[in-house]
């Protein structure tokens, strides 16, 4: 069985992290943090801030901005649930911006509707490894005088630091992301004063427990072994014997913080071993590694076109697209999952993301296209270890699967 995902980290990195956990003390944290931030920003305008996670950085930013309660935060309608919970925690109102399934970029009509005089912050996510053209969004920001945050958690590529005109660009190195250090994030903040303010707030936080981080490194050492083909096959066999739902087990094991503790967990500084591993990952990351993933994604999409042209691929028209994940739309995702499992491929629904609810007072903001797409979303396994023959057999396995009607794709752009 081919597992849904392989973590983008080598055994040598995990061993390095464990070594750092034994030898790098928190007294070295500040130096490491500064070094990493200086390296990240190099000669760009603004400053970098290293955080525990993108969610920590997002919470930090909303603290720093001190917006009046009830201010609106316009968000890409598809994101991870915690990003929305954080907005609500600050007494702000999340307003969804519907997306064009072909590019995963904001639909122009919905962008127009979502952004108004009460909008204080706009946050746009580059989804699935594709990149959104920010020009129309920068224009909307300037029209209302809001702050534009670019969520690049799914769009890391060496040398890319975000759009130079975005106010804040966030990159995540959480466990399922490219170049992961099993945590950590880097923010580029254009306004140095705002960056200073964030750093000041962050300096009051306790430091992440490095013992917990060590346990995390050990856990992923195990999970990495289990995501190999033989390991994963054994895991599924074991779960079946024990009557455990392995889909739920896996979603739990890569999931972030428990809901009730979310804000408390976010408000920590990254520990020194995390910063040390993050520095190693980023400074040693090769274009080649990413190019292999992108190439596999392109090849899979090409094969889907050949063997099952009825299947729709959201974000297929995004440019550039690194294919961090390869999602498809299936009329009935559960049937598709079962069909793929029979063919030896573990696929999963988009449970780690959520559709942003429209405010109760403004039901007409409901992001219809994103919601319809989300109901049919399915991620295919796709990574460099899967050779051509394997991708062909997965595409063949998908032949009987139908995609939802094309109306979802045609409706876009109409008011
Ligand atoms: C992973 C992800 C995040 C959160 O990143 P963390 O560093 O884990 O907080 C935020 N937004 C999107 C779109 C993501 O994919």
C-alpha cells in the first residue's frame, strides 16, 4: 500500500535534531533565532520573525495589531480550522472569500463583496502548492487600507520569501510541510516597527519544552518508518486486526494542538533545538528535492488527463504550481477511497482543512464554490518514491471514478 503522504525530512535530519536536543541549550536560542531571521530576510525590505508555527505568528500578529472588536478579517474560504478559530478568539469576524477551483485564487466578484470599509486584514492562502496572483488583492488592500497577509504554508520553495508588497508573508515548517523541522515558522514583516512589536510580545512567552520536542522527533522517526511501503502495509494490517480506524489514527497523529488548549499552546517561543534543525533544513534545502515532487505532480496530472479525463483537478491552472499535494474532485469520495485502496493506494479526504463560515448576519457571503469543491475533495498519494509505473496504475485505478458536474467549474466568474 502506498501511504497518503511521505514526510519531507530525512533520517539524518531527525538524528541531527535529536543531537541538537542533547547539546543545544536554550541560552543559544536567541543567537540561533537572530541568525535564522537575518538569513531569511537577507537584503529584502522588512524583518523576519521566527515563530513556533504559522498559527503562533497569526495569533501574534492579531495581538500586535490591536484591532477594534468586530473588525472583519477577509480570508481565503479554504484554510486550516485553527486559522479561523484564532480570528474568532480575538473578537474579530472572519469573512470568507470564495475561490476559483481552477486556480484556487480568490474569485474576483467574491473578493469585491468580501472587502469593504470594515475589513482590517486580508489573509490569502496559496493552496496545494499553487501560487495565487496577488495583484488584484493588493489593489483591494490599498482601496480599503487593510493589512495583507500571505499564507505561504503550502507554497515553500527555496528563495521565495513571499510577494514583496505583502505586509506579512508566513511560511510553515510543520510536520506535513516542505522542508519540515517538525514545527517552526518564518514570517517576513514589511513594517520593521510591527516586526519589533511582534518580537516584543513573543519575548514574554515561555520557551517551548525541548523535552516535548525530543519526543516529537522520536515519534516522527517512527512515523517515517511506517510511511514506507512495507511499513504502511504492516500498519494497516495491524489496525484491521485490532479494529482500529487507521484513517482517524493518522489524522490524529499529524494533527496540531487540541482545541481547548489552542491559544495557550501557540504562545510559546520556538526552542533552540527546533531553531537549529530549522536552520539546517532551510540552508541545506535543494531545488532538486522540490523539483522531483513538482515533476511527479505534473506527471500524475498528465496521466489523469490520459486515463480519466472526466476527473477534475482543483488548482490545476495555478501558476506556478509545486504540487505540494495532488487533490482531485470525486463525485463520491468514499467510493473513490475504497476503489483506490483496492488498487493499493491510500488516499484521504480534506479533513485537515475547513471552509470558512460566512457571518450569520451576511449569509449571502456563503462561499458556494469552495464548499461544493470541499465536499468532493480527495488527496492522492504522490511523491518522488512513486515511479511512473506506479502512477500509471493509480490513474488506471481511477478510471471508474466520476467527478462532480463541470458546472462547478463553469459557474466561476458569474455573479
Ligand atoms: C499548515 C498550514 C497552516 C499552519 O501552519 P502551522 O505552522 O502548523 O501553524 C496555516 N495555513 C495553511 C494553509 C496551512 O496549510
